[in-house]
């Protein structure tokens, strides 16, 4: 692909991985939506998702940069090339969702430009966080520092949490905190439903991470990474995924007991079933890659259904 000409829009979409910023932004909106049922702070409610958007673009770009420097992504894309042609090109909307290779490896952006862009995104996130800090106090600074630590050192040395077998936990904590902290900054109070919502959102993101690991297993092994799939293999991790999904829907049942509108979360069951069906099909040589889109849909629709549920609660309360 090197030397190929790309439009500016194509470069921006792929370098910043716009489609993969949606889980971050929707996670923050779940927390914001719940906070708005308690306190009507619309300006901060808008500022938080915007700040998370910048953070998400920074995270995606920095992850690509450090995976580019380690060589892990270049090896992975070489191994997945046949699967890409077989599955992604034929999948409706697949080119926008499935990974087409590291932007640095593909020449879409240079190392120097990438560093400048990362710094710019980080500065933008800091500037945008100032009004949030003035509203929420110093706790916002602490929460922001935790979010930055978890997101940056996901792939950045010397920690590189993803390669040390902590990537799944990192993703779970990061997305759970994005949701819960977005709630807490506005509402300024603790709430067990908000915490459960955060954990559900975190689990959905962790499932995306695990499914993504499956399609890159051989490359991760060659790069010396020790994620969940490398340690246990696809079949065992598929069974682990079933257990994780059971926990997620168990938490959804808790929320439904609290408020019936949360029953909407069970509408994601078809995505979960299709994902597991693909992974259980040992006759399909591309079974590890097919569920990628289903995992993304599960995470996105889950967050969207939480927001719809909370919006329904707000409307009913005001009637």
C-alpha cells in the first residue's frame, strides 16, 4: 500500500480512527445522561464528551504510534491480509470498521507529524478540560490523570500494559471510569446504578479488545505479547467470553430491577449470540476476525440503549 495516493478525508478518518472514537464518546454520554437526570448542567454535559473525543483520538493515535515503533502492527497486518480481502471488502461498511493496517506503517502519516498531532490533541484536551476543572474542582484533575495514565501506557513504554497481559483490565477500567466519572463530575455524588452502568460499558469495551486480540493472535505471539488470547487460545477464551457476557447481562438485570427501562439492554443479545456463533465455528478459518463488527455493534448499541433508557426516565419524571 506504500506509495498509494489517499484523499485528505481518507487520511483523517484512518489516522484518527474516527469510527473507533465512538465507543469512547458514547461511554461518556452514558454517564452524562444519568447525571442530567439529577442535575441540569448542560454546558458541562456538552464539554465532557468533547474532551473525551479529543482524548480518544489521542489514545488511538498514540497506540498506533507505539505499535508502529514496536513493529507489532506491521507483522499483524501482513498475516491478516488474506482475511481482509476475504471478509472486510465484502462486509457492508467493513472498510470503515475493520482494521486496515497501522497508519504509520501504511505511510498515511509520518512519525514527526504523528508526534506533533499527538501533542496538539493532548493540549486541546487539557484546554477543553479547564472549564470542567473549574466546575468540578481538583477531583477532575485526579480523574483526568488516571484516564491519561491508563490510555497512554496501554501501549507506551516502559509499561506497555497491553503487551504484559493487563490490556483487558486496562480497557475495562478505562471505559468504566469514563462513564462513571462523567456522571460524578456533574452530579457530585455517588450512585450504584451509575457505577453498574460504568461496569457494563467497560465490559462491552473489554469484549471488543478480546475479540480484536483473536484476529491478531499470531502477530502478538511473534511480538512477545502476552494477552488473554495468547495465554489461553481462542477456544478457551471463547468460553471465558461467554462467562463475561453472562456477568454483563446479570448486571443489566440488576439495572432492570432498579428501573424497567433498562430492559432495553437485552436488545443487544443477538450481537452477542452471533459473535459467539462465529467463534464456535471451527470450520471457518477466519472465525477469529468475523466477530469484530459484532463486538463493536454490541458496545455501541449497549451504550446507546443506556442513553435511550435514561432519556425515557427523564421524560417520564418530568411528565
